[in-house]
C-alpha cells in the first residue's frame, strides 16, 4: 500500500471542472428564505409580551435574555435576506458585517449562558423561601443588591 506522500507529485496539480447548477434559485431555497424570515419575525413579535411583563416586574436577567434572543433572530433574518440564493458571484462579500459577526456571536453566547445562570439563581432563591406570597418591593431591592 502506498503512503499518502507518494500519491500525488509535488508539481502535479489536479484541476476538477464540474458544471455549476443550471438555476441559481431553487424552490427549496425560496421556501427556506421565506421560513427563516417569517419565523424569525414571528418569534420576535411573540417575545414582546413576556419582555414587557418581565421588565415591569424588574427581572433584569430575563429581560436581557429575551433581548439577546431577539438580536440573534434579527441576525438570522438579515443574513437570510442578504445571502438568499446560490449566486455566489453576485453576493455581497460581507465586508464589516462578517468581521463583527464572530465577536457579536461569541458575546451573544456568553450573555445567553450568563442570563440563564442568573435566572436559575433567582428561581432557586424564590423557591427556597418558606412562604407562598411573592417578595415585597423592599425585599426585591435587597435581593438585587
């Protein structure tokens, strides 16, 4: 059996020419675009009601968590609208947006995990109480300190 170093010579190169797709946009790509955009916008609209109620109750971690999810959905919608088909020759190269995307994605993941931990901590504190009624305003302020 020949080892991999002897399979191809140093100066020989393989050029594979294959025909591209006949059409740039297929029905499945169009359905994918429609689903991503419609479901992303619908998810953001559905998140507004819990966001309003959690903001009024002073649940900071849950509000930041929902805002983080909404920004991720918005990013998916924008990406789907920018790069909607297989016509890579005419795509926008993504100057600036693609450079920032890795930083914002990593920040979003860190924020997601941090908010989940804060929500779980607040739930553990509320469940650990030996009473059935919610915290008073004074107790909520003390808890947030």
